[in-house]
């Protein structure tokens, strides 16, 4: 239902009302059905792969989340702003609205804080927003503190590698022992790097994913999630596998949007680290990105306590920044998703492999 701009002052935790002389309304559209959304994210400078219809469709297929976009554009008008979100209605972790689940970041695509205030007020009027619900945004750039106040939900370390320098310059910036020499050793050892979207590559990636998650004491994501990503993302997705003597040892899954390559998932066995399999496929992905004229390698978020992963990304010469999620509204009395995940990790440490996989299939839809 359209919302008059004058109602925004009642939104929980918003501390300012947009100053505008025009009457603005908030519209609700489907990013999977309205062609304007795809056109909009192809031209907006802050849009990412996580805004794309393919990513949103994979979320819906796998976890049953309904993707919605709020915008001030009237029906038939060209979109000038929009915030995508998914409703999560979980008996385990409560009801909430997230922009977006399982996405490292999702910048609100707005012209300024006035847009954000209007769209958040429109969200409050959504049928999914109730007494026990909250709304979470995951921006790369925080909104102005003078205009909007939120509660910090979670913080992460974010890495991004500038691909504009030449390949020799990028290589020289790599850590000599932990990256450069690992790449050179992988080549000497005869490791083979393959990439694509074949069933064989996806299966190899997933087997390594199962091993890695179990080693780290975390439930694996369901195989259907990766199959749906393959089907929904098309040629924007690629699986990379490094193998030695026919045995897969390291793998990453990358996504591509316009001038950006995204490192989304990685997995490896213990033996691969000795031979430099992960370093080889990462460098191969960078070489291909440079050949295709891409400008950025988005290395994604890392938990602040995961010093090993943070160090790994630092060694590629990537710039480090803080990524903060913001929450507005009343949190559910049910356990928080991170608490549930922590319990699942403890189970994964001791449970048989089949049970761990079952736990992952059952829990992930509650954790977005």
C-alpha cells in the first residue's frame, strides 16, 4: 500500500523526517517479475551481484524467502531508487526482514537519506512487519549519523582488491612467501586449474565444501543452494577447481556483476595448502578478471575473530575496511540466528558427517 511521506516520523529508531515539498509514496514491486529492476541495477553505480534477480531467485528457490523491492517510482516510471529485502518467518529464530539474507553486503540504492527514510517507513507499513519483527540492512557505506540512527547488529572485516594496476604490479604486491611462492610451487607441482559450471566441477567443489565446513566445525549449506545458484546466475557464476593427479584439492566459487568479480565461497583439503592450490586458482581468477577488463575483486566479509581468513585476504594486497550491519525495530525473543549457528557448530564438531549435512539442510533457512 502506498505510504504518504508525512508518516515517516513514526518509524522506530529513525530520528529525522525528510525535508521535501513534494508528495512521495512508496511502492512495492517484485524484482523477479518487474523488468525495471534488472534495468535499474545494470546502470546503478552501487548495485552488486546481490541485488540481481538471479541471486534473489536462488534465495527464493532454496529457502522460500519472498524477495520484494520498495521504491518511490510510480507504476510505469523508471526506477530511481530501491531497497530489496526478503521476509524470514522462522519458528526457530523469529520473524524479520533482511536486506539481504546470505549476502555479504547489500547497499540501499538511494539518492540520499531522504530516500532511505521514506523507504524504511514504507517497510514499516508492510504486512510482514509486526510487533516482534525487525529490519536489518547490510550496507557497504553507512547512512549519515545525523539523519538516521540504527542499532549495530554485527560487524565484519571487508576486503576489496583494486584490479586497475597491471598484472605484474598486482603480483608484486602479493605476499612473497604465502602467495607468490605458493603460486610458483603449484605450477612446479603440476597442479591443474579448471573453471566452469559443469556438474563435475560443482560436485568437486561441494565435496571440498563438506570437508572444510566439518573441519571448521560448521554445518554445510545444502547442495540445492549451489545448484540453484548455478541455474539462476548463468554465466555470472563460475566454479574454480585446482587438482593434482586428478584429485581436487582446492575450489572457489565466484560471481560477476559488471566490473566486479566476487569471491563468495572457498573450500580446500589439508593437503592442498602445502601445494598452493588455493593461491593458484585465486591468481587464475585475477588473471581472467584482468583480461576481461574488470576493476575490482570483492573478497567479501570475514568474521572479526577469524584472523586466519583476514590474514589470507590481506596477503593479496586487498584494502581492508569495516562492514557493519544495522538493525531497526524490536528483536524477537527467540534465539538470534548467530546463537543458533553457534549451537549448530558445536553439534557439527562431534556428529557423524551425514547428520552434519542434515543439520545444515534443516537450519540454514532459519539463519538468513
